[in-house]
C-alpha cells in the first residue's frame, strides 16, 4: 500500500482509538502487524509525534470553549487564592490535580513500555484486562454524579489510573473513564472529564516527543506529505470520535467496547498462533 494511504489509515486508527476506550497504543502496534506493513517511517518517532499532534488538535478544537473559560479561571484562582464558588475555577484545578501521576510515571516508564511491551500476545492480554475493568466499572458504578460532585481526591485517583495507560492495550480513555465510573460519575461526565484531562497530558507528550526529535533520535528520512496526511486524518477522526462517544454514552452502556476488546484480543491470539 502507498505510504500516504498507510499514513491516512494509521491517522484514522489513532484518532478513533485515542478517544474510544479500546486502546490507541494497542491498535498502533496491532494494525501494521495484521496488515503486513513494515514501512520504517510509519513506525518512526516523527510519524508518532504527528499522530499525537492530530489528537491534540481534535481536543483543542472540540473543547476550545471550555478551555477559553478554564485557563483564565485557573489563573484567577492563583491570583485570588480562592475558588469563589466558581465551577470553572474548581474544574480547572481538578484537571491540574490529575497531571502529576501521569507526568512522573510517564517520564519514568514510557520508554520501557514502548520498547518492551509491544508483543501481540501481551497486547491481547491487556485488552482483556482493560475490558474487564471497563465492564466492572460500568456495572458497579452508581453513575449518578456530575462533574460538580467530583472531589480533589477522586480527581487525583483518576490521574493515577490514567498513568496505567502507559501499558499498550489498557487505553487512556478507557482506564480514566472506568475510574470516573467507579467514583460514581455518569458515563458522559466521566468521558468528558477524561477528554479534558487528556488535553494537557497530550500536549506534554507531544513536547516530550518533539524533544526526542530535536535531540536526533529519528533515524529515517522525514516525509512531509506523509506527516501531514497522518496529522489531518488523526485530527478529523479524533474530533468525530469525541463527539460520537459523548453522545452515545448519554443513553448506552459500555458493552460494545468491552465486546470489541475481547474480539480483537481473540483475533490477535489466532493471528499469532497461525503465523
């Protein structure tokens, strides 16, 4: 397949799976294996960075009104040293509380998981584990609380859960939504908080990966056309995934995503045994 078409496919995969609770990192490992692709650039750091930029663009475009309120509100809290019963000030700092666990563990362990936990059978196992967590959260959570009921301890707990997404197959959105459901959030509120807290973390990941590019950790020739194709596809698919999931979760359970994860895990096991 032409490299640009591969880039578009991978961009769509990244955009959809970054926000649907089915694991983007797992899919980015699995799809090239199943499709038989071995293009060095498609698996390169430069291309991965562009895919993450695409999902960051999707988050910023979809939630720009929220961030236009949250950033000034968060800064005003520092200035006034008070929330002043402003829900935006409180939400801004709830999001801030989720960041330290992901930042600390991400810096410490990201390279290890990127290099060591990429085998298909391990991804199949983590897909099943993530499915079990998502199913349990959806069944056991009260699903009665909106974001204004979330406390700082709970937000920190969601941040700690998010750090587990370093493991391919777990899913950042899946594990953070699950944590929110366990705390009693409604499905839509848990997903919305997951997406809002993903914005600074995704920005940080992009900056961290760009640092690697600047320090010369890319050993393939950069193709601007392929990068742009992947970025645009990732941003467009990500925007659609956010909108569809938030609407879907208003009236539907997580069952479809649990089943999908189990089916994909089964396909991976069969593929490994047959190869």
